[in-house]
């Protein structure tokens, strides 16, 4: 079993319909390739964890890497793992809601993950929560 984790930014802000369309396509493609994983985002930064056969995961990442909807793609790691962390989820997606905590939304999704995987996903979510708080503090009151 192999996993690959990357971060990216969208080239433009995606509306809810666009995000749902992207998720449906990812789920369909991942089901066809026996890939599972999670996508966490706050519409400004994405973190995706993919797992499955190494060749299929790498092919998926190659497609994502040339997708014009992504920019600033950073491959964090690709490594062999002992078990699937997200069995049964072709792609679960969690995004922050206005004024909500991304970390709090991700916590129930990583309960059955290995501790290091859960910790890394929660650290990303917490960092995005911090970025949202800092941005809100800088924005003038409406």
C-alpha cells in the first residue's frame, strides 16, 4: 500500500458547485483505480491524502499536477504504508464553513487513522484555522 500527500492552491476561487463537481469526478476516478483518501480545504489551500497502488496513485498525482485549476503544488511525501487509513472512501472531503473550525470538522474523520497520519492532517487544519483567524483580524469590520 502506498500513500501520497500534497498541498496546492486553486488558481481561482471555486464556488460550491465547482467544488462538488471536482469531488464527484475525483470519487469516480478513485473508485475506478481503487484509490481512497481525504481532501481537506478552506478554499485557499488544499491538502490531499491519496492511498492505493503506487502506480495508480502516482498516475493520479500526475494528472492533478497538470490540472489548470491547481497552482503551487507541493508534494509533501509519498511512502509505503501498512494499511489504508480511509477504507471505503473513494474521496471524503472536508472544508471549513464560514466562521467554523476546519480542525474540528476533520477530527471525526481521522479517528481511526494511525496517530501520525491523524496528527499531520489535524496540524494542517489547525494551521488553516490560524490563517483564517489572522486574516479576519486584519480585515476591517463590515
